[in-house]
C-alpha cells in the first residue's frame, strides 16, 4: 500500500516534471482507478511504451476527450 507522504510526493513529481509516467503515477495523474484507467486507455488506443511508461501528452489528450495521436495516424493510413 502506498503511504500518504509517498502519494503526495508522487503527485507533485508526476504533474510538475515528468514527461513519461509509470502506471502508478499515471493513475494518480488521471485520478482514476486501475479498472477505469485501463478502460479509458483501451478506448483511446493509449499504450505503454517499451520501457513501461505512459506519455503524459497522450494522457492529457485522453483526459480532454480528444483523439490520441495513434488513432489520428491510423486514420491517415491507406489500405
């Protein structure tokens, strides 16, 4: 379980400085539970990178309701 002091420190770091967030930091940044976060990520086509981090810019797009850059790029592909 995360201690309260650790939670506060993680929030400050996640919001202020990091461009890439770990899962726990992304949950705090989005203020969502694991299940809600997983559903939103699936809906918006948001995935972790190879190192296991989420891009904060993509999280911002997801929270604002806009399409992710991955979905925008997939629409431009010609079959």
